[in-house]
């Protein structure tokens, strides 16, 4: 038996990277997973992987920053699985390498809409289902925000806004048995791989700030922490940010 047998989950941004790893692990533990992604091909690919391992999943194409699409995705997931017990908000358009004085309204809006607003839309839309039986929410923040990473102002601000609404929702929704937490992962995602290849010296230097000396694997290092947060193991933990970063936070 899996730790999430009988549960239904939504994972946004699950077509690749961290979202994909989380979707695979939740499905492995028995959850039925709605794989939500703006790219229908990668969403379908993750579903195929889950089904090949004996799990159950549904691919849902969605731009999370558009409320109508978010609401439709939530309705589709609830219709497919009967309810929603778990929500993991990972989707985020990554826009960086821009100094504050050069940021435009468009850059800020794209970051906020895909990250903060998408997270908000899914939290609000899933709330009625989570309130009915208690539930778990995990939002994805970033050390870019907790540190104030240079040249990543829009992204950092978006991730801090996500952590802020995580704490507020934890206070407001605790009475309904809803746990709301955040993680700040350091993971070897497709975006990090591109950054590594284009900035090899900076990437090498970043490893020096990680006691474990490596970026985490989405499925084997990041997803197990999310699994713990959405299982009964962490029923008494809410409003927290877990740094899943190989110890990097303690050296900064």
C-alpha cells in the first residue's frame, strides 16, 4: 500500500523538472495525479511515465496565470478523480538576469502572473475541495527570494509573495484541517542545466555554497520532501518554508 492511497492530487508545472519529479513520486505512493502544464506534450509525457509505472494520472493543459484556465483545470481534475486532496504549485515562468533598473512592467507582470497569481488561483479554486475533508498544499518558493539574488528581482519578488500567501493561508485555513507549506529547492532542472552550460564558472562557484556539493535530483531529492509534507507524517506542520537545498542556506 502507498502512503497516498485514495488521494487525488494536482501538480502544476508537472511536465518537466521539479513538478514532474513530484508527480511521479506522488503517483508512486498511490495518489491519482492531475499533471497540469502549459505544454500539453510534456504533460502527456509525464502521464505516460506514471501509467507505465502502474499509476493513474490525467494530463491537463493550462496556463496557470489565466484564471479561467485554472478554474477549468481544477474542475477537470475534480471530475476525473472525484475530489482534490493535495495541491502542489510548481508552475512559474522563469525570467532573470535583469538588473532592477532595467526591469519593465512586462517582465514583472509575466513573473507575477505565472507564479504568484497562478499559485493564488489554484489555492483559491481548490479550497472548497480541501475544506471538505482537510488537505495539503505545498507551494514552491526560491532562495532567489530569501537571499535577494542579484539580477533576479522580478522572480525573487514573485517567490517571496508566494511564501507570504503560504503563511497567511496557513493561519486562515488551519481551522479547516488544511496544511499549507512551502519549499525552496535547489534542483537540477532543465532551466538549471541551461544556466550551468552558459555560466559554467558561476555554476561551479554555486556548488561551493552547498555542503552536499550538488544540486538535488527532482524525483529522488526534492519530491520525497513534498511527499512527507502531503502525507500524514507532517500533519502538525504548517506555515513553514523547508529549504531543500543541500544545506546551501546555512552557508549564505
